[in-house]
């Protein structure tokens, strides 16, 4: 009995100093200390992650926040150009908690997107894009799945059917003939942006929905305002994409405004799609929307029912959004750059005009058959697109497996 008590006594004597030490430590803790401790843990975790995957070098990124310089950059391509000079064409930046590997030369891009395209076929989850595409049901930002492959197959088939022959050339000429007489009424120098907008809008509106509008049409004016405002506001990104879970509690005013704009465009496309469904006639394919509906009906006879059941009307509407909304945006910006470069280089402008007059003449519009003879004009357009690209930072990709690019590991 004595021995047991003696042992117990000794045990307690050993424990008491430990209790006192723990109590002293816990009583000294405050919010600042806890945050510093968490910061150290995060730094150690990120270092282990970098060592494990041998990620490319890059600027320092704060835990949770990432690279402050990248987050504050107005033009990503400019800051990426700066990092290329410092770290090389393959480098890592952190956006929020996510490491992003940037490829900034032709060799690394070819290695990833051509030679190893299957490894980089996925798309990362971006919260704002997911909302804008009704749950990633488009083609451009959807993951590489059986549904996506069928979606792309149907869209490709519909586009080939619709553009067979000289249909696209006819649409282009109709749009030009509608706009040029109005533009000719301008006196002196003027800003051609509204006319470029009208031509591009009418081309894609005719391709997608078989419709054409005038310069003062309310739908056209409203759409272009939404397009330009949304593009400008979304260019600097959303904090919601870095911390998507916060959207359940709070969202920024910019995010809510842009999402509301996209909802309005989606509702317009949805209405036009429903009208086409009601009036669809397989013997009279009026536009790309009809071709899309026809391609889906044909797929119902050929494809796996389980995969086909996952391809909804929302997917088809988002295909129209890919072509209509994204097509208008990239085309108008490319033409803005081309016109501005030509205005600043009158000697180049004169040579282009001289070649068109010689090959095409002045009694008709240029056509596809003239392209091979308009080498100087085509080279000028290519150079304008190179200098003034509408999308200087490409669509983001996500790896489907552990792989390598530029000699570095990627996951």
C-alpha cells in the first residue's frame, strides 16, 4: 500500500511542473501569436509542396493572399513579361492560395498544349466563370469529360453544316452592305467603333440567330453596353475567384454587377433558343441555332443514352454564348487595333488599298476566293493581330495527372 502511494506521489510530482509549463504557454497566447504560428505552418506546407513537385521559380507569394504584385496588376501580360525576364519563360505565381504555372514562350506552350495536350486538357474551377456558364456547361471552360467530348462533337458538326458552301461569305457581305452606306454619310474624321460594333454584331447575330439590326436598335445598343462594361470590370478579376466559399456570406459589388449583366445576356440567348425550338424545321435550317438543334437530334439516334442525357439545352445555349458573346468581343477588339494601326501608318494603309483595288476592283466586295491573291493584306492583318491581341493571356488549363513542362514538375 505504501509503495503504491509512494509511486503515485512521485508521478504527481513529475506532472505538476509540466502542467505549470503548459499553463504558462497557453496563458501567454494571444491572437497575434496564433496567427504567427499558423503562418509558419502554412509556409512550411508550401515549401514542402514546392520541393515535392519541383515547381518553377517565381515571385514571393503570401499564404492565402498570393503574389500581391500580380493581384494589383492592371494588365497581367505586362507583369508576366517582367517575370519572364527575371525567372525565365516558365515560372510560378500564386493567386490566393493557388500556385499557377505560367508558360510564356512558344517552346513551352507547344510542349504543354501540343505534345502533351492530354495531360493539360482540363480547366481549373473559377467561381465567376462557373456562374456565368451556368455551371460550366460551355465548351471553353468545361472539364474534359465524355459529356464535353459529345458537346464539342455536336457543336463542331453543327458549325460545319451551317458554314458549308459560301454561307458565311454571304452573311459577311450582307453585314458590310448594311453598314457601309451609313458610314459613308460621316463628314470629316470620325470614330468608327460604333460601325465596327454593328458589323461584328450583325455577322454573329445572323450566324447564330438569323437576325440583323440597325445602328440604333435598342437590343444592339444594350448588348454592346453590357459587353464593354462587363469586359472592363472583369478584366482585373474577382476576389470571389480566390475565395469562392465567401460567396455564401458576402460578395463584392463588382461581382454582383457583372453577374447581373451576364444573366441578362443569358436570358436573351435563352429566349432566342426557345423561339427556334418552337419553329424548328429540319427541312429549313435557318442559322447555327437550327444546325445545333438538328445535330443534337441526329446524335440521339447514334450516341450513348447515358452520356446524351447529360447534354442539356443549357449546354447548347452555352455553345451559342461561346460563339456569340466571346466572338463579338474578340472580333471587335481585333478590328479596333487593326484600324488604329492603319490610321497611324498611312503608307501601309495605301499599300493594302492598292492591292485590294488591283485584285478585287471597286465594283464588288472581297471574297474567300480572293484571299490567296491578297498576300500583303493578309500579312497586315496577321501583324495587327500579333501586336494587338484581343486576349493576351490565354484560357487557363489544368493538368489531369502529374506531368512536366519546361523541365519542371506540374500537378
